[in-house]
C-alpha cells in the first residue's frame, strides 16, 4: 500500500468509516506517510463537511415531544388476548411450518441431550458500563468519564478477530 | 395590615421570585462561550498534558496523559498513568480509535467509541441549554492561561451540575468539574500544560509497524431515533414511566453481544445520562471483578455495582432482562427501575 497511492473510492470509504478494520488501519498508516494521499484525503474531508453542513442546515428534526409521545405509545400498546394470539398461530399458513420446525427441533434436542450441558449466556457488567460510556461520549457534551479506553484498560477484544500484523512497510516514509 | 407590613411582604416575595427565577435566565455571554468551546477543537490544534479524575463512593480512578490534537479530528493520547497503561497510546480519528497496547504488541481498533477531544458534543447543545442555565463566573488561571468560568445550573433543582473553565483566547475547555446532587465533586478534567500550535506533523498519528491488529468491543452506529430502535428490537421492549425532570431519549442502538439481541436507549438531560439495556433472552450479567450488592426495589431483586461515579443495576422481570446504567443518585435509579415494573 505504501508504494501505491490510494484510489479515490477507497479514500471515500475510509472517510465514511466503511472499510473493514484491517484495511482501515492500512489506509490510515499510508496517509500518515504519503503527503499526496493526505492532501487528497483533506480535500475529500472538506467536501464531505461542506455537504454535511448543508444537510444540517436543511434538516428538520422530529420534535422531542412527538418522539416521547411515540415512545409512550409503543410502551403502552395493548397486548392481544391469549385466544387471539392462539387463533393467529393455528392458521395453516403459520401452524404447519411451525409444527414442522417444532418436531425437528425436538428431534435435534433429544439427540443432543446428555452429550453436553448448555450454560445460560452471560453478558459482562463491563460491557454495559463501556457501552454506556461510549454512547454518552459520542452523543453528549462533556460526557466523557472513562479514565482510560476500555481497549487498553481491560484488554477487551473479540476472540477470533485477530488479523494479520500490520506490514512493516506500511508506515515507512515515501 | 399596615402599609409597612405590605411593603415588607412584597419585598420578601420579590426576593424569593428572584432566587427561584435566577437559574432559568440564560446568560447570553455564557451561552456564546459555550458554543465557542464546542467549536474550538475543530479549528484549534494543541499539545497538552491532561489529568482526569473520577470519584465514586466505593473508589476513584485517575489518569494522566499527553495530548496532541490536530484540528479538526486527529488526536493522540500518550498515557503516563496509571501504571497498567503507562506508555500505551491511542490515536483517534473522528469516532474511530486505534489503541496501541505496547505490552502486548497490538493495535485494538474500535469503531464508534470516540476518544478524541470533546468529539460530538456540538449535537446536543440545545438539550443542554434547555435544562441548564449557563452562568458566567469569575475568571481564573488554568495552565498559565486566562480562563472564563461557566457554571451549568439545573433549571429544575437550581443545583450546579457542572463547571467549565474555557480558555479566553481560543475557546478550548481547560478544566471541567462535575458535581453529584449533594454537591460533591465526582469528575475533574484538568489541563496542566497547554501549547497552541499548528505544527503537529501528521506522522505523530502513525501506528507502530509489526503490531498485531485486533478488533475491539463492537459498537453499532447509534440511531438518533429511539422509537424506531425500540420497534426494531424484535421483542416487546418497555420504556420507563418515570424519568427525572428534563430527561428524554437521545440515542439508541440494537446490538448483538454474544449473539444476544440487546436494545440500548440513552436518556439524557443534556449533561447527565442513563442507559437502559433490555434483552429478551434472560441473559444474566456477569459481575465478576466487581463487588455486587443485592437490593430489593419493590418487587424487584436487583444486583448493583459501581464503577467510579457510575452505577449499574441489573434485574429480570418476566422474560425481559434489564441493565440500567447511569451517574444519577440511587434513589432516582430505583424509581426508574420500579417504573419499568409497573
């Protein structure tokens, strides 16, 4: 990547965070070393910002009162009576495929019974605390309260997602 | 009633009205300064040393880091403390962060988890100023520079929730203090040194060669339409019937953690935040590494942990599992939890 300049579609994808993380890192590394591509990136960034500013100026947000009303409406929507739900389920279009799936699932379930014990999944408390911090930080002013990034503090990574090492020459000077 | 008594009563009433109305007034100079502070990182490049402190009732955390910020959105943080991250650094580009873990020779890439400089806080200033009155205070000296002080006073309670010290010359936020409802300090961010410069080379933000690259905690792109996120969650999600005054839903996402579809809605009054997580799989919360406390909140059996000033409540009801996270006092969190049970 160091010797070849980045094409404009890759640059635009990078700008909009559309690249896969591995490619994103490579492009980032290249831009820190290649002034020509960095210049092209700056030009694209300015254009994007100008378009966003134009869009923001024309944007009309849904009033918060309306949003709240919708949320309250969803929370308070009536739940159908059990016989109404049963009536829907026993219609042939739904009932027959559902029965077939049920039979298959039971067969598979019995087959696997005893071979291993399934544990209920758990979600780490840190996931909730970090997700709260991340969404607060990007959505609100002055919200940042994470003393260090979770990625450094507890080394949280998705197992199996490790990819190849960044090539040695990707950040070499031109 | 004598004329003197009537006049005295009128004076007392007028004084009372002044005290209760004062927080509702907007100081237009303070408001302009707040806007300037929101815009400053977009056009001011600087090198600084920053101290960040969070104080909880069960423990506190602190970090010290060097910051190189190249406007508008490239930021490098190099950690001096605590010792477990000493020498590590992060490079943030907008809301993507590359965390360079020197000890493990790896770069952790995280999307939608901004660790730059005050990123994104321009978007909800309207909500903040609807619920908080910005009031100018006396000037101060921070990092050897003249700073103007803004207190953000809650329009309902009259309590000062945050105080900012903004560089008079550039608009950069040099110090920030957050206070709990009892007035105690819970967060402080402080610039110990600052140098404004336009000469930060782009190579400052380069990443080390030959480091393994791993994907950090996955975060989906949040929606600013919580109602739609609720509808798309795939289960009958519930919304709290009680929220503290001024709070409203501001963002949401529906993510899959360990294959469990989880709805996350962020509520805020512009400064304080609460996250409500819901899933229909009854997935328990793993609290290992923390000191959970069992609480009885009405009919609910709640487990609670604290991290700095932030509290996590977790409980199940019916086929739904809830996690409520926020930096509010325990009484308000309990009221929110109870309102979901009604």
